[in-house]
C-alpha cells in the first residue's frame, strides 16, 4: 500500500495524483501495437518505448486519476478520427493518459509518467505483453497470440469500474456533456501513414521528419 502516487510530466508543469494504486486495482501490460509506437514517435518520445517498441502501460479507473497542476498544458491527439484519445502534456510531450470515450471507462498511462523508481511495488509487474505482431524484430514470447486470461481481466476491470461508478469524475471528459475537456487534434491520414516507417515489425526509417 502506497496511498497515492504522483503522475508528473517530464518537466514537472503537469501533475496529477492516482489514489490507492495497487496491483489489484490496475491492469499493467506492455503493448507493442503500432498505434502506441506511432504515438510515441509522433510526440518525439521514442525513449518511452522498450527495445522492441513496447509501451509499458498502467490501465486504471478514470476516477482514480485527478490532475492537480498544469491542466492548461494538456491536449489530446488521435491517430484517426475514431482512434483512442491520447492525452499528453504539451510542455514536454509526456503522455498522461490514453482513453476511449467515457462509455468505456479506463485510462492507460505509461509507467514512466509516474513519479516512482519502484513501479512494481505500486502496480505489480506487467501481467502480459500484447500485440507482439508489431514488435520491432522478433516478438516477445507469448505476445502474438490472443490472450484470453488477459482479455477477460481487462474487460472485467473496465466493467467493474463502470458498475462501481469509477467513471466520474473523469480526468478528460465533462460529465454533463460527455465532451472532451481539453483540445483534441486528429493527425492527418498522410502523417499516420508516414509514421509506419518508424514502427515495427520492420522499421525502414529512424525518425519521421
Ligand atoms: Zn511538461
Ligand atoms: Zn498499443
């Protein structure tokens, strides 16, 4: 039990608090999908990816996260008109939460965005590696097949959060209108396609200009 943990962007302008983190209250996975890779590259933050392009993501209930500072620096990015809302701190391009709309209540945050040197104590170790088909080079063992246990665990968490009223207050959506609180940009189709060159399984470029 750590009580709470601080989320902070790299430069410290944007900060938030996650109440009562524990391995049981979150779902932590390493995601190799090419959307997560493209997002890190779009932000100029490939440093957040592991050597195979994986993002270490902590999924938690929306109501567990609240921002305490720098809300005016938060913006959203979508890789397509129907893609996830990927929220980040504009000051230093730190991801601060991936979400769908409030109907499917979860927030996925890269573990590096938390102010701790011992994330395993707060969240447990990752329970799965997923979407390994897009991993850079050889996929991690077990990451390419469908993982029913992980899938059920993730869905169970989201349904539980919804039933227990953990959608609201949502850190990124207004309760009355269900609209995003922060400005959202959808990247162009051309840009999305260009990002594929730097993502797995076989990147053909080091960086997108
Ligand atoms: Zn910052
Ligand atoms: Zn992903």
